[in-house]
C-alpha cells in the first residue's frame, strides 16, 4: 500500500498554525478587558489595561504570520488593499476586519491610558516627548474627564467584542467552509475557535499578570481576588470549550457522520491515528481537563505559582488545538492511501526557527507598547474613580 507521505505534503505549515493561535490570544484578551469596561466587573479592573496591551500586541503580530507563509509578502499591501477582490476573497474580508480592529484598538489604548499618558508627558526624555504628543492637547485629569473616558471605553468595548469575535471566528468559518478537507467541514468550527480563544486569552492575561506584577511592578501587586475571578471565568470558558469538543467528537462516531469524516477521524485523531496523542493527551487532557480540575479549588485559584502553571498548560493545549486543526486536516491524502506525515523543518520560512522568531517579536511588541503606554493600574485614576462612586 502506498503511503500518502510519498506523494503529498501539507501546503499550510507552522505559520498558518501560529496565525489563529495569535489571533485567538488577541480576541480572548480583549474579552477580559471588556469584562471591566463593558460589563462592569470591578474585580477585573486591575488587569484591564494589561489585557488591552496584550490584545493590541497580538493583533499587530497576527498579521505577520500569513506574510511569513506568503511567497511574495512585499506585495501584501497591493494585493489586500488595492486589488478589487472584496468580498469574494477570504483574505479580503480578513484585511477589512483586521484594519477596523487595529483602528478600534488605537482608540482603546488612548482612552485606557490617557491619564497615564498625561502624567508621563510631564517627564523629560524620549518617553515624555512621545507621551506629550499622544495627549493630543487633552491634559485634563478631573473626575469629569475620567468619566468621559469610561463612557468612551464602554462604547469601544461594545463594538470591540463582536469585532474581535468576527476577527478570530472568521478564521474558523473559513476552515469550516473548505469542503475539500473532510476534517475541516464542521459546523462548530467557528464556535470552537472563539471559545478556545477566550480560554487562551484568559490564560495569557493570567500569565502576564502574575509575572508582571510579581517581578516588574513598583506600584502594584497581584490581587488574589482578581486572580480568583480570572480562574472562575476560565472554568466556565473551559467547560464551554469541552462541550464543543464533545460535539465535534461525534464526527468520529459512524452513526453521526459520513464515511469520509469517519475514516478521517480514524486515521488522524482516534487512538492509533497520526495525531491521536496530540488530540487526546495534549489538547484535551493536559490543555483542558487537568487545568479544569485544579481550577475547581479556590486555594489553587489564589496561588500565583499554580495559576502560572495552569496558564502555561492551557496555552499549550490551545496551541495543540490549532496544530491539530490546521495540520490534521491536511493529513488525509487526495491521491494516495494512508496518511501524510508532516515534519516541520528547522530552517526556512515555515520552519521552527521562524515560528520562534514570531513569538519573540510578539514579546518585543508587548514590551514596546508597555514602555510607551504602561500596563499597570494608575492609582490616581483609581482614586478619582472611587471618589466619584462615593
């Protein structure tokens, strides 16, 4: 029997795995930010700015992943903005949503950090000069001005949540709409991408919150009540994610699906398949079930060390979900038998080193934005807000 790996190879490699992973972090982090501004959960106030910074850094970085995979990335601006292919091209729709979200995040960052920027504009040096420019002449920091900022943030969050879901959910929609791949044609693909994005975004905010406030903050400490609230929110997100995983798993049951999908699951995901360990052990067990069990205990949710480990496990599981979806769907051959074997090279545009470089660039973007805007609570803004509430 001829094996598929002799005749075919996956067309989409690691950059296309990284792209939905990064965009998921963006959408999930924005949801955490909106819990404070839109839904009024005060326990999430200490991480609202941090979540906004993470979301902004990830949305800027997410656009680089498809460019890494492109053969001629220098033509991206012409192809995506100038050529008349909207709304017929999936990337045409993507670039519109991405551009709108970047513009929205610029307003989000301005109103979120306006008080910080005004205070920093009084300092000298390059950072002070940039902050002075970013004030755009609005230097007032009274209770009334902060109240206006909060109203603006409420409106921005109300627009941003569905836009973030559209940005990341659209990726799942594109995968689900590709009929040529049996393992991608799932009606729950879009919902699975959104829910896993919320899970990974919450985990990423937890990670940066613990690391940043424990080691790099001079005016803030980790609030255990906020950490507990983040843990509770993550529990519900994981439960929803697991529910959709169960629904998707029905595609492996012969009574509920077609022959092509059933055999695809048998060859790729079910026990003995090419990605069976990745799916059952890494994605489901380590990435979802183990964190869920530990998060049920309040002492765990208030432990910085354990929550840090849980955040890493969750993001590992979500990464495996993206890998299993993008690569797994391509392991079923078109013109041969068996399954295609995928080996990511170390070098090249779709190599492991390129992927590591993208993640390192994400850290650089986050640190640059943190240096420029800040990422901590502003005690002055919080005190003004508290006086207003009284």
